[in-house]
């Protein structure tokens, strides 16, 4: 169940133009298509020499449960992503080029990301990054592998696999893609250069992605998937150390490794962590109809969450005692997310959920009861 980071390597190009023809793609038994097989099938069919007979005009009635199971992976994934994003809007305001803003909106809940460029503490952020180059030897294997695979690392905290929970893997892939859809739009709107564009003293140890640095895609996806896995996974007593904290700490290390690699300043990771937490909570509430805990104002109404990169960075930096933003990200992981989802009655879904989301929620609930 290896999910690649979507920011750096998309696997959609082959899916758009060429089907993989897996077991779910074919409508009859047998091997994959080939010219030799087509010729043999034609010969076999001709040998039957059947006369035409009239067929019924009534269409076969598909079983509702099989309707989504029979879909090939790419079609099913597209429908799931579309359903997950329904009702979740995001606006990108770049009218003020010095302070672009992205707003995630879901009904009464709103998250704003702002990057005010004038007077941003670039030097402090880059100095932090430069200092990490001397402490990354033991992280190189993780850094390289996590370019394309983050789920293998998150999976160490939970007893879920492709074999024991295949439909859960399908859901995780769809949520990952849905998060990516929003994340990449936001990154493009901000268009913040990568650290090595500011100084030659920043020496990345992996190929630097060409797309925008803020917010970190790895942080967004790692924290988002960690929140989802925690919400839906079984928590058996025999799993030592299995907890929300373990998943969040793993997500923080995945995000932080990108700074050690030299491709993200620390503020990118903080913004991505918060974005991932919020997107995961909103999608989980849509899927499983549990309880969404969102910060409220004095009148107990959901208040707007605002992440201003400049203000946050300035608050974390001290010229006399340079803040270690690595530990700050870990500290964020040690605490509950600002927005979180909690299931009700072991992922019990309500009647208002229908269509493909109701189907996948039921499949996941049934699977994880057997893990």
C-alpha cells in the first residue's frame, strides 16, 4: 500500500491514456489483452457458428454494492475524489502580490493561509536550513525514499495493509488525491521560490522540485493521511506504541526531512501540517458523519483560522537564541490538531450519506472490523 507523494511524481499520465487492465478492469475472465489473444478469441467465436436470436429489451439491473466494485481503479478514484471535494471550496486571492491569500471554506468553517512577503524573515529561515546540513547523515535514506513513498513510514504505527484492508487502501489513495488537488492549486497561487533560489549556501541533497515551496506538499499529505489513518484504524492492545501521537510524530519527521534535504524552509512545513490536519478533518466528517471539533469564538460559533506565515515565523524566531523549528514542528505534532475529527459508534454512518461515499465508508467499516 505504497502511496507516492503527489507533489513530486504524478502517476496520472499513464492512467489517463492507457488502462492498466487489472482484475477490476476486465468484464470477463482471462488474461490481459493482446493481439494474439484477440485473434484467438475471434477464431473461437467464429467456430460457434451461432444464429442470431432476439434478446430482451430490459437492461440488466446491477447490484448496487457491485456497481462501484466493478469499476476500474482510475474511474472509481475519480468519482471518490469528486465526492470528497464536493461542498469544499477554496479561493485564491492574488490581487495583492505582496500578500497572496488562500482560503479553504466548508460551510461555516474557514482556514486562511497568508504569505506576506515584505519583511518576511528569510534570513532566519534560511540560516536554520543551512544549519541542518550538518545533521542529516542519518536521514538520507528516509529523505530519498520519502520522495515517492510516505505511507510505508506512516504504516509502521498501524496494523493495516493492502492485503488485510484493500478498500481502505482505495479510500486512502482517493483522500491523498483529493488533498493534492487543493494543495497544488494553493502552491501555485503563492509561487514562493525554493530555498536554493535565495542562496548558494543552501545545498539540497535531492533534486529540487520546480513547483512552489509554500506550503509543503509532503507536510500537507503526511499530516492529512496521518489524521485519516488514526481516525479509521483499529487500535488493538497488542500494538505497542500505536497512537495518534505516533502517527503525528511520524508525519512531523516526514515533513521535517524536507528541510534537512534542503528543499523547504521550516515555515513551509508548519503551513502544510495545519492544512493537512484541516483537510483531513473535513473529509472524515463528510465520510463518516462523526464529530468535527473546530475552534469557536466567544459566542460558540466556528471562528476563522488564520495562518500568516510572516507573523508565525517572526514569533518563532529569536536573533539572540535561534529557535529550532524542527522541535517546534514536533511540538505541534505532540498536541491535538487545531481542527480534528472524532468517530461516533465505531465509524457508524448516518442515513444522509449516499452514493459512492456511503459505499466506501461501509466497505472500510467492514474491513477494519476484521483486521
